[in-house]
């Protein structure tokens, strides 16, 4: 079972949804790198369900404990170990799932691959709860990224059929990040955010769920980060992003819209801007030939509707080899998109730090 990722920096996740804790081990951070644990905690708070009207009723404060790798506010150079306790665990609703797999979840293939001893309460190691470690790891990378002038911000682009106005997604990253943080949905467009809340609440009342799109932008990347082909920026970043539970698609720049464009439309014309080569448009999303161009890196992540819904669904009994009807119990988000925003942001930050290090920029 593989629970680690990264080359120049190494991220290893541990724990499970209803085990004692969840967290991560991060390797490769140089000795002396500043580690602001209060800042890391604020990033974890963005992911937490606490204080959210539209999130799961599971109450997890996610108070960070760092047991190794940090001394007096700086990295020691050794592995950094951080974790949070699982404090609101209820295994009862998942007892039936030992035999009847939940539609949309990993229960069935996980049982076949790893056997019945694997704890799948709350999704186990396949749960979105595991993303605590991703946010922790990405937050540790921020001082390294900022040291070379790179900023990363993610926000909700759409939920269901409701889209943020394009103008609300423009401007300085910190402004967009601040506006999105003011909204329950993580969308920087207040009018769209209000409509998104309505859509989520409608899904909740119907015993259903809804998905959406998280957009992420990285500014300040130098020209030439990445490699051609297998370690291209798209390859590495999308590999990381697809590790996030519920992510079903990743696109860069114009993405799938490029398939409907002509070359004359999609090509980004070069120009000189204050002595620097830039492009007039950014349909390529800041990447050409697997390398960064110096333009903002722009990507979007498709997040599926939460699989655990209150409606009755069709399934099977693995023991009796017959059809079964199933109602998923427990506490679940009717829309995981708002809480996925900081996860996408920090997974992107970790992947970019790894690429920058590989390319000699860190």
C-alpha cells in the first residue's frame, strides 16, 4: 500500500478517517526554513468543518500537533511529523458496510485488494479526512515558494450550474483569496456564492449532493520549470491533484475548451512587457512543452458530488451474492467543493515546490 509522493520533497500520509488520528510526514525541507505553526493551523482551519453551516455535522477542531522536525520556529532538516486527533468518531453507522459496499465509494475494490481487515469506517484511508495531511504539507511549502516570489491561491469557480463571474476571478492573488475566504462556498463572487449556497441547501434537503469546480492560480513562477514528457508540469501537478478524493478531472488553461478552438485562437501571441516576454492571452495556462512560461499557471479541478447521500441506493451483499438496498448513514457534506479549495491549493503548492526544487530554482 503506497501512501507517499514526491521526489525532491516527500509527503507520506498516515492514519484513517475513524482511527486515532490523521496526519503526514514531510521530508526534504532544508534546515533553518521558517515554520510558522500558527499560520499552518489557519490553513487547516480553512479545511475544517467547524463553523460551516453547509458542511458535515462531524465536529473535528483539527488542532495541529507537530511532534518532530521543528525547533524554535524552524525546520531541523529532518522529517516533519504533524497530525490531528480524530475526536468525533462514530463507527456504528458503518457496520453494515462490511458486507454491502456504498455506491460511489472505494468499499468494493478496497475489500478485494486489501481484504476484510482494512478499516473502512468513514471511508478509512480513502476518506477526504486524509487531506488534513495534504494541507499541512502544502502549508509548510509556502515560505519556500514565497522566497522565490511564487504565490498560489484556489477558489470555487462553480457549484452545480452556478458559475462565478469571470471578473471576480481576476486581480491580485491575495485579494481573490481574501474574498473567497469571506464566503461559505469559497467563491470570490458574492452574488454567485449566495446562489451556490441555495443549490447546496436544496441538495441537502433532497437527501442528495452536488459537485463543482475548483480553480487554482499560481503567480510568479520562473520560466523553464518542469521537464518535457513524463515530468512535465501538467504531468506532475495533475498526478498530485488526482490523489485528492473526489477529484475526477484536471485541466490547464483553456483545457477541454481548446478542442473546440482553432490554432489561431488558442495560440498565445508573445509580446514584450516592461522588458519581459509575456503572452497576450493565456490559453496554455502558463505551460508550453511541459515547461512554465512565466505566465500565471492556471488549472481547474472537477470535484464530483459527495458519494454518501441520504437516498436509498442499489448495491449488493458480497457475502450472500444478492441485490441489496442501501441507505448511507453517518454525517457527510452535501457538497465537498468548499472544503476542497484549500486542499487543491496546498496540493498544488507542494507539487510546484517539488518541481521548482527538481529544476534548480529552490
